[in-house]
C-alpha cells in the first residue's frame, strides 16, 4: 500500500458517524457553505470534529475602508462562533498563509499531514482538487491549493513512515484515513440528509456576518434543497467520497 495510490473497493459509500473527523479548508466560512450540516449530524452522533482553516481569510472584503488586519481577527472569531453553532469546539488556524496566495507546497502538505497524525481522523473533508471551473463559476485558487495539499497529505504523507521523518521525530506515528469527503465536486457519490439540522447550518452561516447576508442564506438553502430533491430529502449535502481503508470507524 505504501507506493500505490489505487483502491479497488467499488461499493457505494454509506453515511456513518465517525469517531473523529478533520475538515481542512482555505477560508473562514468554506466549511459552512460546504458541509457543516453533515458535521452537525456527526457531532450529534458523538463525533469529535476538528476544523482547520489554512489562510488568514484577510481578503474577505473589497471595501477600501475595511482594516484588513482587523478583518483577520473578526473572521476567526466568526469561524469559532459558527463552529460552536454545530457543536465543534476544536478550531485550528494555520499561520503564515495569506488569503489569495495559497499554493500546494510541501511545507503546507507537511503541516496538514502533521495535523492528520495528531488528530487521527476517520474522515477528512476538503475541496475536490479536480474542480477548477464550472459553467458559471471559477473555483478560488486557494480552494484548489488546499484541496491538492490535503489530498496528498492524506495519501501518501500521513500514512507513510519514510515521508516527513521529522514528524516521527515529533512522536507522530503514521495514520491511515478511512474516507475523504470532497465538497464542490462534479461527481458526487454520497447524499447526506441534513433536513433535521438545516437550522443549525443556517445559524452557523449567520455567524459569518462580514461575509453572508440573508440573500446568501436563501441561496445556500436552495442549493441544499436541490441536492435533496431527487433523493426525497428536504435538504441535503453532497460529496464525492473516496474510500481508502476499511478499518472500522470505531477502531
Ligand atoms: Zn473560500
């Protein structure tokens, strides 16, 4: 397994409550647009979820009067509050990555691999690294960069002993992630019913007061309603799940 990246388990992924999950995203609010309904269900089921926000989120305003260093502080407070709205207390902010300039460097990959070995999640969530454009959307380059770095932190870096031996020196043994949940994907294979937690998700989004107004909330609600419609759910989130390891989530 150490050198080959393929798995041959073609069964459709099933929703389950992981013991631990780690969500790695570029900016404050990414996780709430993408998957905080699913996170809310996991937390209600007893999961420990960690959020990791990689950039400083300091480009989240085009208003020339906004103090951008103040914006970093405000947005991090918003993210902590939104995490609490779905029961997540463990929020990590990486330092030294400016909003809008993120690249999938080895340094970033190592930092995410370190966090995976520290938190030992069953499930890692991030953006789909293959999504760059849609019919009417250009994915943010920070989203693409965090997706690339996280995907390759999961495999091979977090699980392979000889990669980043400095992590071993820190006492961090390799860790295999069971599943990766990619958000904003062209090829979803899992639909999660979030009907019972939609208000929690909307409350989490409302915490990002510098970014999100009522029109945006309505838009997200419509996305989640559309995602659920075909499957008989009032609201749903969709993922492309890559199943890597069969180890039971209660391991
Ligand atoms: Zn973003």
